[in-house]
C-alpha cells in the first residue's frame, strides 16, 4: 500500500513539517537570480547610470556641504547684494553664482539647499511608503471585506487634491520643515497602496505561497518572507517617483510661502525670493530652478531605469 504524504496531516506516525524554514521559497530563488543579473543590466542601462551619477553627486554635495560651501548660507552682506554670477558682466570668483537680495552667497545656499530637498523627499517617502504599503499589502493579500474597506479609503484619498489640502493644512497649522514632511507624507501614500495591492494580488496565489500555506506558515511569515521580496522591485520604483513628486510639491509650497520658511536655504524658497528680481536678475530664479530640475530628472531616470532592470519582461 502506497503512503501519500498530505501537507498538514500526519502520515506513517510522523508529523508533517510545519517549520517555516522548510517552506520552499520561490522568492529566495528569484532574489538570488536578480542579485547576480542586476549589475549586468544596470551597467547596460545608460539612463539609469546617468540618473545614479547625478543623484550621487547631489547626495555627496549635501553630505559634505560644510566642507565645500565657501560661505555661511545665512551670512548677509548688504554691500555685496545682487552680485551677478561669473558668466555675466560684473561677476567675480569670490561669489561664483552671485549673491541674492540680502547679499548671501548663492553657491553656498544652493549647496545647503540640496540637504533640505533630499531630507524632505526621503522622509516623505518613508512616511507615505509605510502607510501605503501596509494598506496595499493587506488589501491584496486578504481581499474580501478588507479589500473593500481599504479601496474605499484609497478612493476617498484620491478625491482630495494634494496641493489644495496641503495649502489648507499648512495655512492652519503653520509652516515648518516638520509640518511639510508630515503633510506630504500623509497625502502621498495612495500610489503605494494601489501599486502594492495590485502586486500582491498577482503573487498571492503563486505556488511558493500556496506551499508555505500548506506547510502551516503563519500569515506574517508568508507576507514578509514570500510576498514582500517579490514585490520589492515595484516598491523601490514607486518610491523613486514619489520622492521626485514630494520634492516638486515642497518647492511649490515654498514658492507660495507656505513651505520651508526663511532663512532656511530651500530651492523652492530661493525661487520665490528671486521672483521680485525676475526682469533684471533672472539668474536668481534660473539657478535654483535648474537645481530642482536636475535633482528631479536624476531621480526619475533612476526610477525608470530600475523599472526596466528589475522587470525587463515589461519593457516597451
């Protein structure tokens, strides 16, 4: 008589294996394959390399800002106000990018401004990512009523215009760096939720997940060890795009006077302060505007490259 081993039942007097470590992990195999193949794909993707190079330079500039900034970004000198950059008549190497209306060195403020933009982008993505990923994974894995409730929450959030809600909240609560990060973090989680829900629904019925269930693995174990590694690529890609979006929204809020407040050297705030000199000194807007453009471009190039590298089968 042939003995048939059925997961979850005892056969031949021996209990079925229920140790999570014994569960076949398709995610682990995929992760190993991606780890080996990732460098080759990355080195062949020019847009990804360009984006990473620019982002690394900006990050390095932010980290060593006190060492490379020629002046204190808060130091004012009315005797040196509105000095043009070196490529214009009257420019001097003492202030390569000129000075603003209060005589503050523009190069130093641009360097320190990278810290503000990266700080807001990073912490906003962390906050919104935790909220959106949690809701999306729960909706995608459990389905049913849990999915209906979370879908209702997502639809409610999508009906709210981000910039208008942010303006209203900041105007009521008050504007500061912490408030801007919290407001943006609590408003930009919807894309994480939608993408994670869709990704989890695609993998929740895969064989390795079914095998883990049959072996008695707990739900937290299945989500963390079997599902999350397979949707991590989608999470990273959406995080990069949301980071760029958060930086643009912060610049917009600062331009309207409801974001980062003076004297912090925010790029959006520098654009707002330079608009009064637009006709005669347009470089006061062009320099921080180009810095915002360069940072957002780098993040988008890197995110688009990651999408192609991690999911090459979905490239157009």
